[in-house]
């Protein structure tokens, strides 16, 4: 077979296809989609380069006093992320994760072996506390002496609410309320939250 004839025939076919409106439309569509994909990938890459992950720990002590003859308590405090990078970019927070939330009884004075039960309220979400294993209460004297750290399960509702509070003013309210079996008693509860914040620096 004559190679010149074959090449000439192939060129003729290509020219005919090139002049075909449908062929040109397909080529234009292909390059348009390719441009969209490349642009999207580039934007994602740039966005990732401008994101900063900040790992920080929030610690707050609640000093709770129950007077003689009383059995209930309620104490509140403001909590905030004091990290400078987060404070400077509050309006650019892209994500917030509470990786771990715990509390422990630091100290107790007054009546010994008081049994306490109650709940935490943080960022408009309420969570049981003073729970060890299957128990819904704790002996304050024993917990303080043992230095037991209790972990609170974190769900997405708490994360979303806490992030909203941070965006609006960089602080959230933490409350502890419940009952005690005897009084007078004063005890200190330390709440610790390990937080990962992603901010867009640009």
C-alpha cells in the first residue's frame, strides 16, 4: 500500500472532521471542562495553602460552694480560646474540632464523702457529668484524692454551638449544676478541652 496515499487520506479525514461543527463543539466542550477542573484543583490547592491548623487547650476551674442546709448548686464561667492566631482570625474560622473534653475534681473541703450528681451546660448543650462507669454520681472526696479524670463524650451539636459562640464573640459560657448529698461543701472542678481550629489566614 502506498504510504503517501494513506497519509493523504488520513489528513483528508481529519480536515473533514475539523470542519465538522459537531466536532468543533465537542473540542470546545472538552477544553471548557478541562479548564473548569484545572481551576477547581488550583483553587483547592491555594485554599489549603492558606489554611492554618491551631491546636490549643482550654482550661477552666469552677469553684462551687454549697452552704449548710442546701442541696443544689449552680456555677457559670466564660471560656475562650486565648490563642493569638485564633483571636486575630475569628471571622475566618473554617472548622473547629473538640478532640477531647474532660473534667476532674481538683479539691474539696467541708463535709467529707459528699456524693454529687449533675450536668454541664456548654454552648447551649447539656451533658451529664459526675459519671464514673455505670454510676451517675461521684464521691467528691474520693475523686479529688484519686485525681480521677472523667471524659465527656463530644457530639457535633456541641462543636457547632461552640464554634458559633466563638465567631460571635470569642467566648462561650460553661455552667455546672446539680445536687449534693450533704453540706456545707466547697469543691473545685477543672474542665479541660483540647481544641483544633482551622483558620483561613488570607
